[in-house]
């Protein structure tokens, strides 16, 4: 019996003799990016490319069934470990090939931190005021605190975090109780690194009863062709989900605040837009709406009336505050798939801590990395849930970074290490112009990664 896994190869369109997971991590840039914090290319602590490829294959199989139901004559869908790996580093690859004058530092360093009583932990804030307040409560040197904010805030982009040594040194001299007290009073999220891998949550939850599938024109030969996705997301997880739905053929309308998403202007710039932003949002149509105003929310509902999917990754409580819950959208578009891509799901109730990649890694016990491994996988899981909801005629698809982390842990087996048979990539810009990767990449103002699926008619 043919399964989704039968459609997974190692190299796919990459013309290299890749023997397995470690070869893929080495050749396709994962070791290079993950190893930045160590100063040398380093394998991840789990078979990440394999796990991504399995998720992509299963999503492709569901998309294929949906396509046939909708009258789209597709016969097969294939993916590979190499394509999954390139998708995982797509933001880093775009940044490395932007060609502007912005220079980024990839000096080694970074958390998790460790207390005097040998407790490993992560800290998180998106607010520089909270950052300063936390360290001030601990008596840190003011200059070190100021110098440390930029590498800490940019570690999502660079996959390394070279803090002044006085900061981790200060934490290493204090007991965890004192650090937690300072974090709590300053508003800093602190998460101890779990000594066990959580795998208890399903990757996504699909529920509700929707309507029939929108018919398509015979010339449209991707599974989601003719469907419209309305996306209101920031950072990585949600935009990655929308990106994958677009690669499956959907038209994606991206809601941004007036003047555009601020992440559009974060260097390095490719053309007139951030290279990293392009990696996740190229090809989406943009509609500006101020969702903090009644007029902006009415505009969103007007757009939802013509959409098949609504996807958001808002903070907890925001949907209710804005009267944009599932029932609100269902009134204007019965049967619309309402998808939420959160940080924690229901893990911490109505007032969870900040739910970003690294604190979720810590809580879930995922082998740590300053690559955004949970964010990327969380986007794939969210898209998988949405495609499954469309295929089942459901109306809800809920996922979280925590559920994605549990999915990673559940799929992680014991690695069978083998000697590398290919050179290790040490320069993403060189990878981008290597002709052996040409079929998997899209050249332009920066190099983007092509669809991880190959569909056959």
C-alpha cells in the first residue's frame, strides 16, 4: 500500500549524492546556521530535515486527496529531505543573498543560561524596557545591558547571540530562585529547560462542519487553486503557514497595519523589502487595515466574506477583544476555516507567558537551537491542519508552537550516525549559486526557496 512516506526521497531535485539526514544537514546549510552560536558548523540534536519532510509529505498527500475531490487532475506529490532543509533555512538564505551593504555579525554565543545551582533556563522579552529592568534588578553593568539588547533581540534573525560575558556570568553566580524573582518582578518570561521531552499534544486539532469545496477551472493544477486565504500574522509561524498554502495554489491576502508590517524594513533589504520577510511572504497580496479600529475590523470581515480560510497568530484574548472569533467570521462566511496558530495553545490558560520559539523549546525539552526550528515546524503544522480541515469539510484548525514541539519530540528517534559523504556548507551565499541546487531555488533580488513539493499530473 502506497503511503505519504513513499513520496519522500533524500535529495529530491538537489543534484548531490546525499546519503541521509546528516548529509542533508551538512550540504543544505542547517549545520552552518545551527552552528553559528558555536563558531563552527554543528549538527542539530534531532533529525530535523527528516521530521520536516515527513510532515510535508503527509500534508502533500492530504492536499492531493483534496485536489481530486475538487476535480483537479493531480496524480502524485513528492518531497525530499533536501527540500525540507532548504525550507528551514529559507530566511537565512535570503538574508545571505540580499546584496545590500548591511553587515551582520555571526560571532558565537548565546543561551540557554545556567544558574549557580546548575538550572538551565531561557529568558524572553520583546520589550527593551523589560530587558533593562530585569538586568537592573540583578545589579548588572549598565553598558553590558545596553550592548546585549541588540544581539538578544536579533537572535531570531542571526541564529546566534553573542552577549557580553558579564551577563551570563552574572546569572551563573546566582541561584535560580533569585533570577526567577527578578524576572517575575520585571515582566521577563523565564522558562526552565525541561529534562524530559514533552510529546503529549496532537500537532493540530481540526473540528466543526463546513461546506462543500469551491469548484475550480481545469487549467488550475495545484491543490488549493481557486481558494482564498486571509492571513493576519506576524513573525515566522503564521506567515510560514500562509506561505505554504500559497505554494499549494491558494491566493493569500495578507492583512498588515497601515504603512505595512514593520518587519518589512528590517535589514538586509532585497529590492524594497526585507530579505527575510520576502522568504515568508513573497507572492502574497497585501491589504492594509488597522484592526485596532472598528473600521479596520469591518474591512477584515468584508474580505473574509470572500475567503475560504482565515488564519491568525494573535495574542491570547485578542480575537475576543476585537469580536473576530470563529462565530463572528462564520456569520459573514458560513463554513470558513478559522485557523489559530498560537504559542502555547491552552497550556498556561488565559494569561500565558510570551510564547516564542526558544522558551517553547525549553519547556518542551526540544534539543536547543538558536535556529527558529519550532517556529518553522509550527508553520508547517499549522498549514497541515488547515489543509486537513479543508479536506474534511471542517471549520477549525488550531495549532501552537507547543503542539509542534511535541510533534517534533514524538517523531524523534535514535539517530543512526554515519560518516558524511558530502562537504559541509560553510557559506550560504555559495550554496545559493551552486548549480546543483538550481532546481530547488529561485534567483532574484535575493535567493528564495522553491516549493518543497513536486506535483505530477
